[in-house]
C-alpha cells in the first residue's frame, strides 16, 4: 500500500484525537472556522482557549515540518498565484461562517457526533470542490 | 491552567496530524478533489482516521463525562450556500481553514495572503448575518 495512505490515516487519528481532547477540555465543538471566526468578533468573551488552541495548532505543525521532510512538502497547484489565494481565502471565510463549519467542524466533529446537517454540508463542499478543480483545469489549460 | 495545557496539546495534535497526513500540502488536497485527473485518495484516509477516533471516542465517553450533545441544526439554504462557497474556495487554493493556519508558522506566502482574506470573509458574514456565539 502507498505509505501516504498510512501517514494520512495516522495523521487523521491525531486530528480526531486533538479534536476530541479540545472538546473535553473546553466543552465546545472545536471546528477551526468557528474557533477562528469567533476570535474576530468584538463582543466575544471566550477568546482565551481559542487562541491557545490555534497557537497549539501552529506549533504542532511547525514541529512536524521541522522533524520530517515529507511533512513539510508544500506545492502550489498548477495555475494558482497569490491573487487566486486572496480570492480563495475570502470565499472560504465567507462560506465556512455562513455554512456553520469547515472540514473539521462539519466533516470531523459534526459527522462524528452524528449530525445530519454536517453530512449534507460535507457532501456539498466536497461536490463543489470537485467541480471547481475540474473547471479550473479546463479553463486554464 | 490545566485546561489551557490540554487545549494547547489538543491544538498541537491537530496541527501535527495535518502535517503528518500531507494535508498542509495544497497540491495533495487539490489532487483529492481532482477525481477526473490524477486522483489521490489520501484525504479519504485522513477523514477516516479522524472520524474513527473522534466519533468513536465521543460515543464511548459521552455516557461517562459531560459533553455537548449532537449539534445538528435544520438544513437551511445558508448551510447549503455556505458549504458550496467553501467548496469553491477549497478547490481554488487547496486550503481549508486548518491547513492555511498551520502554514502560517512556515511563513508560506499563500497562507500569509489566504488567512487575512479569510478573516475578512468571516467578519463580513458575522456582520451581515449577525451570527451569535
């Protein structure tokens, strides 16, 4: 079997374990878009744990980038420049807060807790992602 | 204090998992979505591992300690529209919020551009739709 799949599975277990630990420690569902978005609200009192969680995320990733050449691979897909990334960020920020979650909030936490709306949302963003990648390739090649 | 250490560790596991699984590499994410091109199924294994540990752990623990209940809400047009917009942005850049933030530490140009515009998008929604909580 392709070793990438094994690393993917093990990394996924760490993502799930980290999400579960955050749920236990904070009593809140730790979807990344919700955690980050609520940090941007002026009248949000519970900013402390959200900042700590995101600093932990950056630190954990930085440690792995440092330890493993494989983990630090970073490749920008064909045809994407910084303008595309600026647009993508805007659309991802708007969409995740409007839809109430991202890959972690809906895809891992919501689906893992048995929420049907999260299953619908995950299906919808996967489908939209597939169509976008296909159209981007057809329009730019 | 104890909870802060646990929360930091939780974030660190999450970030380490993103990097270990290859999900901090935008090309690998786009390759998962590219089912009509050179499809790379790794992301499915990542989701499988994450759902196994999170979902399994949640259902084992929820009878023993106090945990939030099922967060399910009514399926609304905002949920569908938001998810579709997110999917479009995800396919454009190969970044969802977690991996974009994880790449800030490595000072990748793409993450340094993406995260601030993502913040603007989120603030727009929170203003327009007055999302509480």
